[in-house]
C-alpha cells in the first residue's frame, strides 16, 4: 500500500491524530466505492438495453452477487 505525506499547519498540529483518522476513513470509503463500481461494471458487462422486467431481475442479481462479493472481501 502506498503512502501520502501531507504537511499540517502549526495551528492544526494538536489535531494531527484526528486528521489522520479522518483521512484513513476517507481512503477506506474510496476503496469500497471503487470496488462497488468494478462489481457493477462486471455485472453490467454485455448489457445493451434493459426493459422493466430485466431491470427487476438484474436488481435481484446485483444485490445477491454484490453482497456475496462484498462479504468475501470483508466490506460488509
């Protein structure tokens, strides 16, 4: 995993721990978001147009497959 160094102004020096926690939380959320986008793109591969009936079917498939994959990655 990469690392980013961010200079912190003297005025915020005492808040350094809280800032680090918030940045870590942001990075984790961003990683989850990217995984969800990849999963969605994988599930949508080959789809051109979807009618209402197919959309309902897809929603169920997405929910089921998405939950399983996210559980497997420890995200939910």
